[in-house]
DNA sequence: TCGATCCTGTAG
DNA sequence: CTACAGGATCGA
C-alpha cells in the first residue's frame, strides 16, 4: 500500500485525529513489530501527549511530549489510524496506543513487515541520517537531479527507489514517473540526457502530488484503497495507452518493473 | 549486485 | 500447488 503519497495521507489524517491526545497505555501484540527494540521500550510513550506529526520519506514521526518520538514504517501492508474504542479492533493490529479519551491509535499490519520504534531526539537523527532529499521541497530542482544522476550509473528505476537519494518514491511511482518521462528503466542514470532528466523531475513532482490527492480521498473513505489503476504499473501484456504496444514486466532488484518497450527506449 | 529473509493473503 | 505483492535489510 504505502509510498510517499499514501504515507502523507496517513499523516494528514493523524494530524486531524490524534494530535493533542494523551497516551494512557501501550499494548504490543506482536513483539517483533518493535524490532530491533524490546517492546518495553515503546511503553515509555505512556503518559505522553501527541504534539505533532511529521513525515520523512516513508517514515511517520509522532512527536511526543518529553522529547520522545515514535517512528512508524508501514512497509508493505501497514496502516496507522485512530479507532473510536481502543478495545475494539482487528486481530491484525500489532500495537495499540490506548488514549485517555477511550480511543485507540492502532498500528495495523497484515504482513507484519512494518516497524514501530521509540526514539529520543538524538538517536532519531542517527536513525534517519541516511534519508535522501524530500522531492516535494524547493531543494529538489532539475539541477539537483542532473547532479545526482551524473554520480550514479545504476539503472534509472533502482536509482529512483533508493531512499537515500530521493526519499519516498517506491515501486509504483518510480515506474509511473519513468513512463511519463519516456525513460527506459534499465538505462544507467548517468547516461540520460538533460532534457529527459528535466522531464523526469517534472514527472516525479507531478505524480507524487497527484498521488497525494488520490490517496487523501481514498483514505477518507472506509474500506479498500487498492482500486486505483495506473498507466503502466500492474499492466503486463496490456496495450500501452499511448502507442498500443504490450506493457512489459521485468525484474530489477528483486522487484517488478513495468514499462512500455515502445515509448521508453 | 544478487538472493534470501522477514510475513500473510490472494490470484491463477 | 506456485507466483507474487505498494519495503528494506542483511550477508555472501
């Protein structure tokens, strides 16, 4: 489920629902979800108030009183939201923060690959020191991308998905941005010419912004948010909207890459 | 730079 | 049954 746009949607909802709430009790149902910390570490959040919500790439940072920060990574199937009654939630909930008003902030995660940790402000910086540029800030310019590209000979798709370069782009939006910019996902980054990189820059920003809009709407409704269709992602053997050739699926870095062999060459 | 690994669920 | 899933980390 979550790449930058979906994580951003989760954060916006939490700002509305969770900020100001007092954490009364922490219940860890699945010890490994706090890896590498011991579940008891999380219990230090009890008695603290939720002051603000921040997003760094795909990380959700919940700033608490007392200088503590909860860091949540949703990985593949995680979700984080407030339920009206802390005692009533699904069996997929790995951690529950019981709030003083009776509600619950729950970390739900079907595949249980997600992680939730508690940090002091010092070691938070250390944990996040490897995070790349925020593609939705003014620092992310075409010039920045040209520079970064010149320093990497990795295939374009893997470059985009590297969280230490650009923070937040994942498998779907990488594929979509490359299609929009008509770049072959296998092409070494340092071999892509400036006009293409400028197009890629615009595509990344556009697609993420549009993704946030869609995700905010999807997350505001109950139920299923996986009904969105994409231009190339998950469209193996379907005809390209632009040229009609069949979308191809290849594997890069152990992940599926979808692209149009006609448009992206 | 691979491949395995952490997990559960769904589609074919 | 197998393949694959919107992520990241680890060791070879």
